[in-house]
């Protein structure tokens, strides 16, 4: 029998035989990845999976920490170091990566981020414009009046409309005037927003007041401090947060965009610096509203979408005002990434017009 080739000799011969415009590197488990010459650990990370690339914070090559701009060589064993939460790529990475796959994935991330920012500006802009005219957004959200106006303006999904509004392609003033005109003409809307049954107070309080480490929250300058999640805005890992010292109740965690936080800022000395850190041991309750054109088996499709996203439904109510139906759910999520992924899937369910996160004060 032919003697087995020494592994070191095999690797050396492999390096000699490789094409000059490619490098072949290995995962810690011995899987081979071929990349363009000059590729970096970031190219390697995106070759494994887009999510791995987006969460990359460092890399080891042959057991040693290397910078992300390190040029990989054939035979290198590459280990990618990732953050637990999706932090997203840096714009500098576009100058670092060499493969088109990595470059396209990074550009797609920033494009989606711009779309999300535009959508947020569009939603907030219309809500503010209506509020200044004395009309709460709840009065028109999920109504046939709003859906019909969006469709007449060429938008089948509310998301695309709000993105156009946030990008300045549509005038907020014009849209507001059209909505008000239709309201004056007797457009049908629900006067009362869909509401959910009240939480079981004792159980809810026990769930919400925990040691900070159980929620994965770091409180600057304090250890083992009791925290509670504000019911008014229901923060989730990934949200920007602020801590407020509540007398006798530890630290209350608010989202930084919470409306109640503005009033609390009159006592700035009671604020403490907080951040999400590490693994949390809790699930977080979030309220979602799904506005749709009513149809058979809609609720079944929505429930399946939650299930496929790994999200547990705690409570649900449905209010029909033909041809629209408002579906409001209280669900448990792990972080904002899981929440965003689920909302994106819900918006793609047939006949769904809009899906969005709400807060009790919204």
C-alpha cells in the first residue's frame, strides 16, 4: 500500500498548486473556503453566513488575534469572533473586503437601514402632522379610509408609503389635508383603538422586577440592582434605553424615545447610565398591531407566521370594520432583531396592509 502523505507535505503541495487569484482557508472544523486573493477575515465571515458577517467583532487566524484587514493566506485556519446581538457592519468595511459577496451584503445592510430610517421618519411625521391638527393617529390607523388613500396614491403596502413620505417623495402636508378632508366627508373610522385585556398585575409585576443581570442589563456603577421594565414603552434588547431611579422600586428602564421620558428629564439627577449586555434570561412582552383586508383564514396565517418566527402569543384581539380588520397581539420576544424579522414576515402575509410595534401610550 502506498504510504500516507504527511499532512504538512500535503498542505505545502496544495499551496503550490493553487490558482494565484484564489486562497483556500479552513474553518476551525476543517471545512475549506475558497476566496479571492487578498481576502480578509470579513470576507471569510460573509462567506459563512450573512448574519455571521454582520455580527463580526474580531478574528483569529491560526489561533492568533488578527486585525479585520489582515490578508488571508492559503492554509490559514480562520475563526470569526461575533457579538451576541446584531450590531451591523461599519462603513469602513467596504474598503476592507475584497469579495463581491461581502461588499454586496454590506451595501444591502446600509440600504435597508436607510429604508428603516425613512419609514420611521414617515410614520412619525404623519403622526405629528395629524396631532397638530387635533387628530390622534389611532383615529385613522388600520382604517379603510387610510388604506384606500394609500392605494389611490399608488401604494399597496403602508411600509412603502411611509418610506416615500420619509424620503420626501410625498408631502406630509398634502397627505394630512387629504385625510382630514375625507374625515370631514364622513369617512368611516373606529373611534376606539383596539385594546387588550389588562395584564394580570401580580404576575406581571413579578415578571418585570428582577435583578438587572437577568434582563441582560448593565447599570453603570452598580451591581445586583433591581430593575423593572417600564410598562409605558416596553423596552426590548436592542432598543436604546435609559435608567430612571424610582423611589422604592429600583431602576425603571425606558426606551429613549418614550414620551414619558421627556417629563422625567425635569429630574436629571435621577437618571443612570444603562445598557444591554450579555445574555438575558427573560422574554420581553411587546404589543403589535396588524392592519389587514379581512379574508378567510387570515388569523391562521398570522398565527403560523408568529410560530415560524419562534414567537409566543400571550394575548390577541381582533376588531372588524369591513373591509378592514385590526389584529392586536401581545407577544414575547428575545430582542429587537427577532421582533424586526417577525414584523417583516407579517407584512408579507397576503392581504396585510401594515404591521407595526405599538406602546400602551401610543
